[in-house]
C-alpha cells in the first residue's frame, strides 16, 4: 500500500519505526551509520505525538507500529517492503543497488515482511526504550 496524500513538503524522507523493537532499532542504527549525507529523518512511532504538524499523522497512527512507514519528499506514504527499499535507496551511492529487490513481486516481499513483523519481538526481543 502506497498512499498519495496531497501536496506537502518534506525536506527529507521520514522513516517511522517501532522504537520498542530490537530489530527495528538495530536496522535504524545501521541506516543512520550509512547515512553519511544526513538524507533521512528517523522518528520512533512512540514519539509521533511530538510532531503534530505531520499532515498524515492519523493515517500513520492507524498502520504503525506494526509496519515501518516512510514519508517521501513528495508526500507519498510507503509501508512495508516498499518503505524499506525507498529508505535504503535514498542513501544513494552503492545502496541504490537495493532497488533491485523490486524484481521480487511485492506480495512476496510483503508476505516475508509481515512474517518477520508478526514475530519480531519473539525473534529479536523488545527494548525497554528507543535507542534514538
């Protein structure tokens, strides 16, 4: 599911993730280290209330924290595997190669994403607090 929610400006893509998920925190940590150009903004779902100016807040609250959400610079909300691919691609350089993941049909990518997301706390643990 991608949602086009009208025109609003986002200076750089926003990645919204489950701050209580160890896997999510680890993944964001890797993305932050790789983001040498400071191209992405990271917001844990649990801190969304600090950003009431986000025009898509009600929609994000209805789908997160069970999925990663990325708001693109043109106001498109991406979820699940498309969100991950977009965020990695936004890093630029070598990371653009990850766009090749789109050759795998979306329903397969999202099925795998959902399988991991459903079991993320059991597989990787739950954090007491977000690392950001």
